[in-house]
C-alpha cells in the first residue's frame, strides 16, 4: 500500500504515542525508525517516505534540468566568441599576419657589417649590370637594318651574363636591352667593340646608400643622354628601379619606365 | 546532527521535491541566460581582441622601425635625419608639381607661380619649360592624389645629397588615368633644393608600370 499522504502531521520522536493509522502498537519506550523512502513494504502509510509518483516527478525534473544545463553550455559556447563574421575573421587574420611579418623582418634585419658589405656588393653588381646594358647600345644599327627585329643570337652572351643577377621571379625581359636609341642607328659601327660605340645615351647607376626595413637596398639606373643641351642637365630617357637583396645577391621587383622624351627617341624592337 | 537527520527523514518528500524543483529552476535559468547571450557583449569581445592585436602590431612595427633606424645610423651612409628632412621637402615639391594638373590657371601662370615659390627654378628650367606644359596638357584637368612616393638617395657629394624619386599619382575620380613621375633632386645642407628635374612616364610605359603595380598588389592580397 503506497502512502499518498504528503502533508502528514510530523511525528514527535519523543512521543510514545504511535502515529495514527498504525496497524500494530509499539511499546511506548521503543522508537520507531521511519522508512527511508521507496515503497512502504510494511503496507502502512508512512508520511515521511517518498512515493513512486514523487520519485518519478523528481527524476523528470532532474532530467529536464540536466538537459537545460547541456543546452545552456552548448548555446553559450557558440554564441560566445567563436561565431565571427567573415569580415572580422579576415581582419584578425591579417592583423596576426602583419604582426608576424614585422617580427620576422626585425629578426632578419642584417647586422651593420653585413649591411655595409652588402651595399658595396650591390653597387658593384649594379655597375656591372649598367655596363652590360650599355653593351647593348651598339646593336641599334643591326636592329634598324633588320627592320626592328633583334636577333637573339646577338644578345645571347650578354643575356647569359645578366641572368645570374636576377631571381627566377623576375621576367626574362630584364636581361634584354632595356632601351635603344633611334639616333644610334646611324652611328658608325666603329671597330666593333661595344664600348667604343658612340651612343647618344648611356646607363648610369645610383649609389645604393640605404637598406630598408625589409633588408633590401633600393637601386636605380638611369638612361641619360650623352650630349645634353649646353648648360642643362642631361635628359633622362628611361629608368629602371630594383631592390637588391643582400642575402641572395639578386635584384628583384624590377620596374622599367620610359619618360615622354625617351619614348619619342626610342628605337622600337619587335622580336622579343 | 541527528535532529537534522530525523527532521530530514520526516520531511523526505517535500525535501526531495524541493531539491528537484530548485535544480529545475536553475536549469531553466541557465538556459534563459545562455539564450539571451548579449550579442553586443560578444561583439565587444571581438572588438577587444582586434584592438589588442592592433596594439601588438603597432608595437612590433615600432620595434622593427627602431632596429632599422639603429642599423641606418651605424652603417653611416646617409644622415638619416637629413634624408628625412629632405624627403619632406621633396614630397612638398612633387605635390606642388602634381597639383598643377587640375589648376584653372594657364600654363604661364603656373610657371610663374612655381618659379616664385622655388628658388631653384628659373624661367629656363626644363621643369617649367618642358615638363610643366606637357604635364598639364596630358592630365587635362584631372584631380590626382599621391598614391605612392619612393625617394631614394642617389649619391652623396660632400654636403650635397642627390635623390631619385618615383611617384604614382592616382585619379580621384574614375575619369582619368594614373600618372607616374620620375624626379631627380639635389639638396644642400640647409635643406634647400639645388637641382631638380621632372619627367612624366610616357603612356605606354605608364600602362606597363600600372600593370606591374596591380600584379604586385594582387599577389599581396592573395598571399
């Protein structure tokens, strides 16, 4: 018999009087321990016990609240910081990249001694490149004679010498003539030595003086006229800029530009 | 202790149900709290993270800059402060030149104006006689802004410093095209310009330079 009484009058433990509805009578001196829950096997109604219905209700509530806790943890986890919009995620990523780049650059900045040596070698290499490009000037008459085409055989040797100064990332056109002058086509071939060719322009190189924060030394070559108007600075016909990497001893990020004056006087080369 | 135990045993049911109800109420409360997780609070977290990273980036860049400045002062090539001062002067000059693209004045008026402002220029300077007319004609009133300016030391002769400058000027509106300038400048110790020559990249060269710039920008965006 399951007791369904929830609100029983509390039994006075010291009272020798038995609670109501007891089936048997206990001696007044003996204390009767109450059942600790579960079904009343004695068949009597024990107001202190938990009935099955109560237990079921309680368990349902506990299970429900466990589900709630799990849900709460789950929802708060996803609504927290993990749910980033694309724009935010990208910004955070690129911020981290910037930090890394700056730290790596600071790490890899050369020592003063290496930097100075690097600048000396940069000037040496840049001067050599200027000389090789100047060798190309004497090809102008041959280009004109071939109707604007340049026979690769004529540039083969010079290209071979220029190639090691540039990494593969630089376009191969950097090893071909940067600029040729129209008026050079009528210059006599002379004795055939490139350096004796009386060209109307020449390549000069600036002295690399600084190293930037990425460890690169900026270098600029200029094609200037050899016979300027009297009293004036020689006109710049074209320029080439590059970054010299002292660790790899190569020139990268090569940019060629032709001025308006240079374009007007340029000898067009067709075959490339 | 035994009083509590006995009391508890006597009030088993209400105690048990009381506990269960409390737990359930806590469960509901925690779900309610989680559900109503303030989106403003979350975006504040994200902003805080970004702000922290920005600070870290500024610090890292400053460290790099300091190390770089230290390196420059030790290799003893160019005087860093001199180069910086001259760079300001050069930048101002390039901007003045470029600004003539959108002027309402005549070429002659601009020539006079620049001649007056810059001591190094005189009526026969190629900058005024050759560069300026061509520049104003080819830019056709376009408003340009400085997109990129690179100033490199070209040489040091005694107290005179020489520089080569490449500048990219981008149109403010879509109507006109980017222009590239090549400028050679020399300065004396007091920072005044002693020599200057300016050139505009011809159109075909400009197209090639722009393509190279855009290719480099694409690479950086992908990388």
